[in-house]
């Protein structure tokens, strides 16, 4: 991923102002800028399935779901989650979501170390965040971090019958729902 060298020191606000002038999308981590790159068809399918399921399940409630193009900001970073849920009011003209509650990242071989490391550390600085969900493209596996007071509880879900309990309402997503039409679709794996 390409990195640009910003004038030091940049704040999140400096970066946001700069990025709004760019044609490409970038993420910002402790002064480093990372250009966003495209994903695979399965990455897109999985993110789309999560978004569609949440859109239906959150309809009429206080929370909203957004996909890919919306930023969230931490103390020293801005990120583009694959899917994000917020229960805060969202101004129609904003490009930075207020109060993200759940963030989903679809893991790829090229990004999973970063998503599990530096990006996870940046997400932890967002006080509203209650759940960080990492969805594998290589196996039926979902890793979640759930906020419990000042700590995070780590869980791993595997297998075609697993269900992901979410940090809003009494919503669950089934593994089959998340991986539908992907290379790991549990319906085709059972056949």
C-alpha cells in the first residue's frame, strides 16, 4: 500500500482536511497515510451480506448501518471500516460517522496483520465502540472483541452453525447469512 509523507506533525483534523481534497481514499495512523486498495469479490460479497442483514434488522430503530465509504476517527487515526453501525444521529453531509458502536473488517491475507494489530489499537481509542468484528475470507471464522467496561472479551466463532451476537439490541447474524454466495457458503460446503 502506498504511503505519503505528511508534514509533521499532522493531527486527525489536518489529515481529514487533506483527504477531502484527494481523489483516492486514505487511512491515517499516527502520522502515516495508507492508500486504500480494492478487495476481492468475496470481500465485497461478505461485506454486502453483513450490510444487508443489518439494514433489515436495524430498520425502524435508533441505529444505522453504513458500508465501506464512511470514515470513523479515533484519537490518532481515521479508518474506513468495511461495515459500521452507529446509534448516534448522522448528518447527511458528514463523511466521518459519529459514535460507531460496531465495526466490521473483512480480513484478507494482505491486511489481516494490520487489522489485528495497529488498526485494532486505533479502534480501541473510540470510546463509543462496543464491538470489533473480524470476518475471515479463508475459513468460516469470525473473531470478535466485545467491550466489557474497561476490558475487551475476545471470542472466536467457527463452523457453519455459529451465530454472532451483536452489541446492539438482541440481533444475531448466522454464519450462513454472512457467507452466503461466497466461496465459503455453508450451503455449498454441506452439499
